[in-house]
């Protein structure tokens, strides 16, 4: 269940919400057994290094409420350092 921005602000101001939530983490194929698959994300035209690409996927996974993600497809476009990526999200 997602909380509203106003509720999060209230909980933060009263100290009832911990701001050190764990960001989504990379999970290898052999580590996802038993995790609940909650979605698939696809991102095109991601510029930068492989670390930049993974950072974008981690942020997108966080936005979707995932605890884990597994990159299943990563392809560099004809333009150097421009990527297409697909990842499965897990709770």
C-alpha cells in the first residue's frame, strides 16, 4: 500500500518514518528464487557507463516499490554509451 506525500511528510516530521529505507538492489538469477516478481521495466536511450545504466534501473525499481531487480537484457545502441535495458522487479 502506497502512502501519500502528505502522510509521508507528516510521518517524517514526527519522527515516525525512517528515512534510511533500503534502495532496490541488484539480484543475480540464482538469487531470485522465492522472491515475488512484481513487474518488468524497460528503459531506452540511457546514456553513460554500465554503472550509470544500473543506477537508472535501481532508481526506476525504487519508484515501483521493488526491493530487488534483475537485469535481463542490456543492449548498447549503435551510438556508443547509449543503452536499452529491461529488468524484472521483485518484492
